[in-house]
């Protein structure tokens, strides 16, 4: 192990901020201390954000959390008293404010860099992890690498945003700026980590360390009881243009129109933000009596509510070869129950579901096949393999993520 076992983790998104992006840095801060590391997390103070989850907190003594100010719009709007924000989509992440390069969160960098410098000097820190999005966080890593003799790991939870540079920026000069920055990160980082092979291939270098769910939620996932008269399909997290709900609603409408489910009613339970687009889609397919919207709930409560489901739905849109692997996937796999999806052929999520004992998928976009799959799952409910042993679920946990990171860090500091 490194002569200094202190690690600095820079992550704009960190609990109590909710939703999917915080799971990875949270797992690193929670589990790396179990392997002898002292983790110092630098994150932002309260910002305007769709959801806070105060139920997600690190156990005492796991890591030290340092929160700084910021001049990014989300922090400034919070300071001005604005508290409510709709769940954001992906198409408008950049472009409206091209003055912020490469993203709107760059106003955090000066504050985070100052805090990081003090922590490195006071704790003899030799290993720094920056995790994106926002990609501007890696600019802090570049400056720290230039200033100190550190090992720097650039961790990519997305291509750049959920879409790559070439697709997300509206202005040519912002695209060129981002491409130069990406190349500089890839050149100067001691190690690059991606959450799946698709992102690693896009970057052109790096190790793949997948996300993981919270192992402490396994018992909650598995305690729910099903209803013999209903087949309940769970939807977890935010659905949007990249993770679409419509294929499921289309398939269910086909089943209903065929009267295929008869008295054995198929229902959907959604735990997460339900924006107006989702509600309009439910109305479009006349499924208000079949879809129960829980809204955004603290994670543990959402898992408890969804634990009564018989199977869980996922989807990733076909997107010119750039495929995400939603972090929620690993949470759902920890349920041990069937997980089915509409996925692009050759994507990381397809490979993951194929390796899961009760994973099922249809290739984007075939609602007839999806309807048949749902009825197949319903007909043979109870006969599908369900993982109960925690040892077999370990591969999908945040602890496994931290174990792989530990090996990477140990190999890195020996170079």
C-alpha cells in the first residue's frame, strides 16, 4: 500500500444529493476505508437540485466530507432562495450557457481546488480521484497533478455527459474546447477508469470498473411479498429520452388490447421522478389505472415500496453506438428477481443482463417481442431463478467496486 493511505476524492455530486449519479462516489467513500484507506471527499455545499436524500449517509468514521462554496448557477440560485428544480433532461445540459466551459459546474473549481490543496498538504495525500460528470471536475485533477507529486485517477461515470462530446455541444468552439480537454485528461492522468466498456472504448484508454449497488439494501429488496392476482412490474429511477419508459407502456397497451392478461392484472409501480413527459405518455396509452407513481422517495423507502414487484424494467435507447449503463441497474440486480430490458445490441447493459441468472432482454425497438416477454415472465412467475445468496450478489455491489479500486490504486502507487 501507498506510504500515505489517504485518498482525496473530488465529486460535485455526493449525498445528500439524490438520484443515480451519487452512487459511485458514495460507494468509494463508504467501502475504501474497510481496506485501510482514509478518504477525504471534497464536494459542493447545497445547490438547486431535483432531489435530496438525507437517508443516505456514511457511517461514522468512514470518510471526512468537506463541502465548499461555488459560483456555478445551481449554487447561486440556491443562495438566492430558489429550492425547487424539475428533473433535468440531457438535451439542454450545455449550449444555452456557452460561457461556461466545459459545463455549468466549472464555477465550483476554484473553491474545490483551494480545499484540495490544503487537504493534500496537511495529510500528505498521494492519490487523487476526480469523478465526472461534471467533466470540469477533471480540470481540478489537471491542476493538482501539475502542482503536486500525486497519482491522479480520472474516473468517468459517463462518456462526457450521458452523451459524448461530439453529440452534446451545440457550438463548434465549445466542442473543440471539450475535445482538447478530453485529450489532455487522457494524456496526463496516471490512470483512467470507465464504468463500462463502451465508455472505455470511446475514451481510447483506461480500466473498466462497473458501478455497484448498496449491499445493505439486499434484505430490503427481498422482503417484499408478491400478489398471486397481480403481476407487478417495477420501474426505478428517472426515465427520459435516453432511458425511455414508452416501450413498456406500448407493450402493456398491446397486452391489454389483446385481453391477454385477463383477470391476472399487470400493473406498473414507478419509484422516482415522474415529469410531465412521463405523465403524458401514461395518458397517451390510457394506463392511469395500471401505473402507480410513487414519486421520488429516499432510497431505502423506494426499495421497500418496490420490493413487492415480480420483475423490473430497464431500457436504453439506440444511440449511434453510444450506450450508457444506468447505475440503477446494479440496484435492481441486487433484488435477485427477474430484470428485463429493451436494450441496444452489443451494449454493455445487454452483456450485463445476459450474465445475470434471471436477466431478459429484447433488442431495441420491438414492442411485440417485449409484450410476449412480459407475458412469458408472468406465465412462468416463480420458476425463474432468484438470487438469494449474498455471496452470489457480491459482483453487483459497491463493495466489489471498492475492491477493484483498491487493486488499481495499489498497482498504481507501485509504478
